[in-house]
């Protein structure tokens, strides 16, 4: 695999993993702390975590590309 493609895929996957973890923590602890939503809203939770993670992955990739030196 060419070096640039490997670089992009690695940074996107790393950013997505970080975003999933942070999105899950934000959903569970901060977003709906005042209401009882145990066992409900799985679709909303999944979409929130996915959108949070995809945004974080693009930001992680952009930052890595900006700071990359050869």
C-alpha cells in the first residue's frame, strides 16, 4: 500500500476511534444526565456517536496533514 494511503487510513481510523470513545462518554455522562433514558433511543445514540466520531476523524487527519514533516 502506498505510504500516503496508509497515512490517511491510519489517521482516519485513529481519529474515529477517539471520536467514538469521546462521543460515547459525552452521550452517557453529559448530554442526557437529567432524564432517564435507559434502554431507549439507540438510533439517536448511534447517530450521535457516529457523527461525533466522523467529525473528530476528519479533524485528526487535517491536523496530522498540517503537522506532517518529511
